[in-house]
C-alpha cells in the first residue's frame, strides 16, 4: 500500500507537469501554514529538478532565486549553479534585489544506507540552509527545511526556535511511510542574536 500511495503522487506530479512528487509536500505545507505569499522574494535551496520552484511561481512570488548543482529547465527565475554550502548570502541578496520573505530547502545528501551518517549529513545541510536564511531574510520572514529524524534533530529545532517566533514540525502525506524525513516550518524571523529581540 505504501508503494501504491507513493506511485499515486508520482503519477499525479507527472500529469500536472511537475518534475518530482516532492511538490505535494510543499503544497501541503502551504495549505497548513500559508508561508508562501504573493508578491514576495523567495530562495529555493536544492532546487533541481524544479518542482518547488515551479510551485512557488504558481503561487505568485515576485522574485525566485534557486541554488543547485544543476539548473532546472523551462522555469522562470534566477538560478545559481553550485553548492548551497558555497554560495554567499550577498549573491542571493543581489539576485533577489533585496531581503527574502521566505527561504525553502529540500536539500538532502546522497544517502548511503548508514542511517546515522545520512542523518548527520542532512542536518549539516539543514543548518547551512538556516544560516543562509538568517543572513538574507527580512524581519518576520519564514523558513522551511527538510530534516532527517535522528539524534541531532531536536538540537537543530532548538537552534531554529531561537531566531523565529513560531515553529512547526510537519510530515506531509506525500512523504513515503518508511521515510525519516520531516519538515521544520518556521515563521516570524527575528534578526539579531539567537533568542534576542530585533535591533
């Protein structure tokens, strides 16, 4: 049944013109939280093959900047080819034309089957996404990132809580039943020291 449910989302994504079933994870996050707002600047980290970028544009964002090793084809927006671990915050701000209202990340490492190692590598990517978000978000902005459940998850969640007013952990229906992934969805960004008031 789990495989049939997975195939359902894969077929649905293909029929709707999206490159990957992951679009339905972002769709559910939007339905439950409303973090995507029309007319705003958004950064999509780990954007290839472009399903999240395409969905964001359909929601009416005014400026989209994506980062990945490969550039999605046939999607409007500004795409930076390279690693999110190496891109500089100023590159993103320059491409956006100002601070972002939302940073999203569906980044994940190439999994090896070593559950602990995969978890630690994924949390490192999530931490980098959080670091970039804190450098480019406007006050009150939002952040969405994938996390693999494991020993470092709660520590990471606590780090994010220190910079945002509200945080939710969401495991969308489109996530495979055996998957350890979940999404941290934070809103109400507070610039300044973690847990502190905005300057």
